[in-house]
C-alpha cells in the first residue's frame, strides 16, 4: 500500500521530512526487500514506521497505531507462505496466537487486538488471490 501510494500519488510527501536525511529512502528500500522475501530489514522498517505513523492522516475511523501497522505488515509477510489468523481462547477469554502475543510484547500493549489489522488485510489478500 505504501509503495503504491508513493508511486501513484502525493500522499506520502512530507511523511519523512522530519527524519534524518535518506531515512525515507531506507524505509522504501527495506520495505521492497521485505516484500520480495528478504526479511532482514524488517526491524528497520518497523523502526521507521514507528517514527512516522502519526504523520499519516486517516480521515475516518480510528487512527492506525504502530502496533497495528506492524502486525498488518507481518500478516502480509506471512501470507506469502500461508494465511494467518488470530486465535480466541474461551478459557483465557483472550487472543492467544503467537503473532498477537509477540505484537503485545514488542509494543508493550497487553490490550492490543489484531482485529483491525486482519480487517485491513482481508481485501488485500483477496486482490492477491485474484491475480
């Protein structure tokens, strides 16, 4: 989505302005590598995304959090191999899948819910399947 916005619109102009010189280019390069299957730069992508996420304007609905954006990114990365899903445990009355737990730990957010990330991912996955 970010790469499409960069290539086809002016939506991301100014997003990287307050970062050190070339950080925007590093982000785009590493994001492209990750999408091509080389996940070695995913920490760099997550770091830069965390720095700029507040500059991305969402006109309606809840604002995209860094945790949700990162979770969605990993869902996209994982979908190359197999579809991902979150797991609700009635006993724990909580989401117990490993990806949700990892996102909660990484962003120190024990209440993180992956539902919105999955909701945003669903139409993208359908487009990929139709190609």
